[in-house]
C-alpha cells in the first residue's frame, strides 16, 4: 500500500519523465514549485518506490525512470481526466465531414488526423464490409493477360483485385459480362457475392458469350471480400522521433511488425467496449516491449466492428491520448450507427 507521499512522488516523477524523457533526480524534483519535500526525503521515498518495483534506476545517471509496473499503476490509479481543445474536436469531426468520399476514405482520414494530433503512430481497423451491398461492378483490362475487378458498395467502399484473363477473350465480351453482372448483382451483399455470381449470371452468359467460364471463375475468386476489416496506419515513421527508439534494432522490430497485417489485427482486433491500455510486455509481442498500445473499439449498436489504436513509447501522454481515442471512437460509433440505420 503506497502512502499519500509516495503516490504524489510517483505521479510527479512519471509526469516529469513523460514530458522530458530524462531520468528524474531528487534534487531537481525538490526544486519544483508544487513539491514541499526535501531532497533527502524524496531520495528515501524514491528508493522505497524502486524497491517496490515502481521505479528503475538507469545506468547513466542517479535519476529514476518509471518501470512497467509504475506505468501500470499510474494509468490505473493516478491519471486525471483529459480534455480536448476546440481545434482538436473540430479536426476529429472533420473526418466525416465529406460524405461523398465514402466510409473507407473517412477511416483512412481518421488514422492520418490521429497521428498528427498525437505525434505517435495511429492504427485504425476499418469495419468489415461483407454486409455492404454492391452498387456497381467493373472489369478493366490491364493488358492481354490480366484485368482488375472493381466493386463499389453502397457505402463508398471499394474492393479491387487483379486477376488473369484467358487467351482470346475480346474487350466486347468483357463489356457484355460487366453489363450482365451489374444487372443481376446490384444490391447483393458482399458476403453473398461469390455465390450469387454463379447462381444469377451463368445462364445469361452462356446464352450471350463464348469462353465466359474462365473469366467468370476468375472474377468470382477475386470478389470474395476481406474476412477482416482493412488496416490504415498513420504516422508510421513517427516512432523515429522518440528518444527510446534511437536503437535501430528496436525500430526494425516495430516496423517489421507493422508490415504483418495478421499480427497487427491480432493486436487491435475489436474487443469489449471502452479504452484499453496495454503497456510493454502486456502486448505479448517482442517488438512491443518498449511500446504502449491504447485502443478503443467503435460499434454499430452493441457490436464492435472496428478499432482505433495509438502506438507509442511507454513514456506516452496517456491522459491526452486516452481522451482523443475515446472521443474519436464515440464519434465513429455515432456516424456508423446513423449510416447503418439509413441503409436499413
């Protein structure tokens, strides 16, 4: 059980270290206006906090830095509620200002704005689009051997994949195929698209096209949709600006992890409501040992459909970041709920 004095000293040490990234010594701490204890008293309390595992002593100075246990206690018990400036609220609201851009672009904008507001790396997991309905389909030849399928949904989401073309297929045949696909598949949910492609269009194509089977099969395979939402990362290189990551090996591990979509999804997949804070080894990834990850799911109704996350050093501005992530998650929940209610 920490005493009131130990709680005060622990909080002021962590606050100071978050701001300065410099180990905190008892003499400098005693000079602060809101500290009324002598250097000797502070030194004794710091020694006790170190013995209890809340602080660590660095090799390069006599000062102390927070341990992982210290950060955990700080986040759970010592944080004061944060507040946002009007400009920050306006920036977040602007994510959804242009409805013409579509939901996917809005999610991408959210990642960009969040990284700019925090100077950390932001990761936003977009909602799954499998229940969104087809608005239009296109097959655009790239060359004689390949084409790209483009599927636009009623929310503005775009799926595109490259697939192979069989030999001898004519541009006119592709145009006829696209017309049939749009006539029969507009309004079909992405989750049902592959099945409906064969069920609704095969007979028409057999009557009007030669050599349609191979193209139809390739298009169907390219139209399966993603089983998870799309990941958007903002400010990926912001980590280079943190003094903790001047070690090239640490940076490499984190950057490699961000390139692995499945690993990133496992870190931030939607879970329970509210803001979650994982510090250092709590993230169960070697690359994250010197990082903290703050996440908040956003929902449609009671179902979490995506996640907002901030990745930064353990020496993170927790109060401000938690406030930003929480505010944006509520904003996205409200916008998505209105969007889905409109669609239904």
